[in-house]
C-alpha cells in the first residue's frame, strides 16, 4: 500500500492511495498560503484497511444499491452478493473496488493513472472489466477524475468517488455548510434507499428540495440519502455547490453522469464523527439495472465506458 502526491503550480495538493484507488487528502491553498484540508481522512494509512465508510475511494463495480442484489442481462438473472443487511447489493459487494490494490500505470506532477482488472465472477458480476481511473490537477484549484473501462462480456458498470467533503475550520461538523443541487428532480426512495415509483419526481415543496440551496444544519436529519436526477444527455454540467458560510470557501462539483447522490455522513464510524463530512456522488441512479426509465448502465464488448467528475475549489 502506497500513497502518491499530486501538486500543481498554485500549490494545490492531492494525495491518493493505491488501495481502493482513493483520495486521502485535498489540500487547497488560501490567499495567505495556508493549506486547507477539504476532505475527511484517517490518521494512518493502515486505517484504510479496516475502512467501513468508503472514505475517498473508487466505488464499483456498481456504485450505490441494487435491489435484492440481482438484475437481468438478455433475460438471464444475474445474482450478486448481498452485502447490505443480507438483502441488497451495495457499492460493489463485500470486496468491491474500494478493497482492491490498484496498479500504478503512470504519474506526473499533476496527473496519475491507476488500473484494475476486475475478473469475471467477482461479487457475481459477469465479464472481465479493465478499469482505469485518472486523477488530474489543473494549474489552479480543480481536480478532475476520469473513469475508463471496457469489457469482454455484456455486464453493468457504475463508477464514482466517495470522498467526504468538509470545507470548514471545524473538522467535527458540517453545520456551517450550505448546499445547492442544480436540478429540480429526484427519486423517491423506500426505507432501504431503493428508488420507488414514480422514480423521477419534481422536488418542489418536498423536504428534498435543494434546488435553491439550504443550510446543511437544517437538512442533515431530514435527508439521509437522496438521489437527484439530471438530464441524461451525457453533457458535462455543474451539479452541486457546497459553501462554508463561515469562511466563504466553495466547492463546485460537475459531471456528465445522469444522477447525483447526497449523503450527509449520518452513519460515519471508525473514529469519524457522524455528519462531519458531505458526500456528493455523481453516478447512475440506484437500482438502475432494474428500472427501465433510468439511463442504461449496460456495458457491451467493444464499447468504451467514459465518465468525468470535477471538483473545483474557490474562495480559499
């Protein structure tokens, strides 16, 4: 297990770990030159071996949940591991991509690329999938993540990053944050956080409405998990804005994924304080393989999986 440092001309610094292909630090320079930590992390590298929070990791093969851990491909049932309460499949299973040792492909001062070959049958998934993840800093304060993959057999794939952001000077709380999700649609969910009909609903007058923004302190107990829906046009767009009201620090999250999951860290454990970090995860919606109105997550031989996420930090 080894960590790697990316550093650009503005002294923005990102540390990534080959175990789980994860972000373990994002240090953003302030106007005075002070480096401000902007994500949650463990004190020691070995702590990640026992991580139950998916801290900063690459999530897959399927980010989020699949109901009853099954879906169909070509009318054939695929049974995945039931790693959430013995019922559903969550974040790729018992030994998902977050628990794999990734191979370093290449690195420069501002760019690093990892790969992992997920073999046919891992956690029940069909197909050998060759996955590449690229982390790249621009010259200022933006981190870009690129996901690339191909398969030798028809399968499904849904990759994202699971960083917990905290832009404030208080590492124990996210109460000073303001969150805006730039869409007016969301997915109603059942008690197991699986989307239910009508699957795609206008958020107006709902507790989940973050389209105009809201204080996290007022929403963190009302919203446990929420999936927000964007136009499935594959266009890269701004999806979420986090602001620390005390300092003015801001994070803009953009992606070409059709959904974004918001999680306020209510169930953080392992020495981490509940609701001390915010996850905003661009991805395909939960249980998409079983819901026809959601964009397809099927990956076929000859197809190229490619998606991008950016984290743009401002006002530091």
